[in-house]
C-alpha cells in the first residue's frame, strides 16, 4: 500500500471525525498542568490512527502523543490533534499530524487541517504539496517585510516578541505547531519559532518545510532533528536575522 496515500486518507478521515466535535470536545481535562489540556477526542482520534497503522503495517512502531511511546527502525510519529486548545475552544487552526521515519530519517509527512480542508504533505526528495499543488516558501529577504509566528511558551514568548516587534511587519500565534510550520512551507509565514516541542509536534514539518525550499534548525542554528526540542523554521532568507534576535533574547 502506498504510504502517502494511506496517511493522507487517514488524516482526512480523522479530520472529519474531529469536525463533529469541534468546540464541543468530549471529557476535557487538565493534563500536565492547567495550561495543558486533553480530551477524549484526542484519544479517540489517536486510536483511529493506531488501529489503521496496526491493520496495514503491523510490524511497524508508533510514537503518538497520548501515551503510546514505541520506538523502532520503522516508526510512525503521530499527533492526533495538534492545537487541542483551539479545538476545545471552537477556534480554527488545529490539525492531524502523521509522519513516517526509518532510522530517524523522516520519509513522509502529512498535516491535515479539517476546518480549511487543507492537507500539506511531502515525501523525501519529492517536493512539498498542499491539496495536490506544489508549494514553496516565500521570497522575503528582510524582517521588515516578514510575518512570523511564535508558540506560547511561558518565560520565552514575551521576551521574544519584545525583541522582534520593532523589526517585523507582524507576529502571530496560531496555536498549532504543524500548521504554523506548514504556513512557512506555503509562504504565508516567513518564519516560525517553536520552543519545547515534542517529536510529534514537528515530525511532518521537519520534512515539509525543507521540501518546500525552506530551512529548519535549532535555535542556535544547528541542524535540527526529531529530538532538538526547539526549532526555527523559515524561508531560509530571513533565517540568520531571526537567529540573531533569538541570540539576543538568550542573553537577557
Ligand atoms: C501544542 C501546539 C502548540 C504548541 C505546544 C504544543 P498539542 O500541541 O502545537 O501550538 O505551542 O507546544 O504542545 O498539545 O495541541 O498537540
Ligand atoms: Ca497535547
Ligand atoms: Ca502537538
Ligand atoms: Ca496533540
């Protein structure tokens, strides 16, 4: 079975399920703290994905956010809802993320936003796509013409916005890491900064952004991998300008 076709159809099926509960999530609870919530929809969506992978690829391992932490040479990496806070509050900007890796190399990434019905995807060396159309990063070369996104990270976001606000056209916080990075891939954003990200928050976009001609590094500018934990995604052209600002923030 073609893995890309499988992952796209599965992400869209799960997205359809999520739309039925959007803004009306089942059994919402605090997870690690009052700032971190989970619902039975996260768990059910994850179960839909796990059972299909088990049916079609029974020998392969799955690392998924809601307490399913396998390892393996052939590994699927799954975030059933990226942007649970938006999903629970009836806000747009949440997505299903599915990636497939071999030996730590991501070979396929799919991000599906059910609200806008947009599916972003890439296979290694095959370019990046949105709903069948090739996508690429923006051509912006300066921060003053750039629009960027940063996640909500206590102790970082405020300092970062303070440092960058005078240099950029606008900042945004969409609330889903995979969507923010997919928006870099298709040129809507010029950069996106993520701190404290888990592998499932970034796995598909670690492939989609470079396949769209963009750049991803850690916040020191080193090559990024699944366990870097913090990331700068950009169109490549404004990468070093954003890194300089992050460096200044780190020194304060
Ligand atoms: C979260 C979202 C959010 C980011 C958090 C993630 P979740 O994922 O991607 O944008 O700021 O760090 O944990 O919990 O909604 O899957
Ligand atoms: Ca979560
Ligand atoms: Ca996530
Ligand atoms: Ca999640």
